């Protein structure tokens, strides 16, 4: 078992996610909608413990 470094910086709707190797991804969150640069997926927070994530499609 090993320890992992992870840090998030927030500035308004922007969030930068860092790991030991440096910047791992950035995301944009406006209200209940968000987008992540690494996964390139849209997500919408729904009421309760639910959320909806866009299927990326691509290879079949």
C-alpha cells in the first residue's frame, strides 16, 4: 500500500487537479453541470445521490 498525492485548486468555476506528476486535469463546474478535461465527459448532478454522465460513444 502506498500514499498518493492529490491536490485541487479552485478559482470560481475552474478546478485544477494535481498529482505527483503535475497537472492531471482541469474541470469547469457551473451550477449542476460540469466538464472534465481528462475524461472529456459532461456530468449533471441530479437530486439526491444521483448524477448523469454523458456516454462518450466512439468505438463500437
